[in-house]
C-alpha cells in the first residue's frame, strides 16, 4: 500500500501527517507556515513525490450542524489547485473538532499553548488521517 498524507489546512499554517507503510498509523510530519514559504503547494507536491504518497486526505471544515461554510469553499479550491500538481487521489474528511482534540491531547501530554503551537496543526492532520485510516480498516 502506498502511504497516505493527511492535511489540516489553515489560513496561517498547514499541518501535515503521514501514514506508515502499512496504512495503519498516522504520524505528525510537518507544519508549513504559509507566510514563510513562497509556494506551499509546491512543498506538498515535493513530499507527495518523495514519500510516494498514494492518497491525500484533506480535512474538510464543516459547521457543527453539518453544513459547509466559506472555509469549505477555500478547502475545495485548495484541493483543486493541489490536484493540478499531483497524480494521487484527494479525499475530503470531516475535520470537525480535530483542532480542539489536538489541543486537548497536547495539553494532556504536558504541553502548554505556546509549546504546542508549532505542532498542533500536525496533530490535527494526524487525527484527520487516522480517522480516515481507521475507516478504511473497518471496510476490510
């Protein structure tokens, strides 16, 4: 199985996570700080090529009632632009509360807000990807 890449898209930062070779566990990979890199899509494309990514799982923001808002449209546009640069499939995955869960997880691990800022987006991406991986395992 090719590895999968999880993406937590944000205005300021993009969190990335990667699966193991077996497609069982997601691991934090990298945080792209949008205003510090010229072309975030190029960076993601490099990772996809280098790691032989077979699937991208992109967190899709939804309102708590399940509807889509302006952030979802930005995510769809990002996916469209990314799809022009990569050959693998891009799937959307409901990301409701992943950032909150990531923050709680880091806090439980002894990290304060300042310490966790650099990795919270990676952990959110890890949660998005792990949710998708778990759903695939249930499908058999």
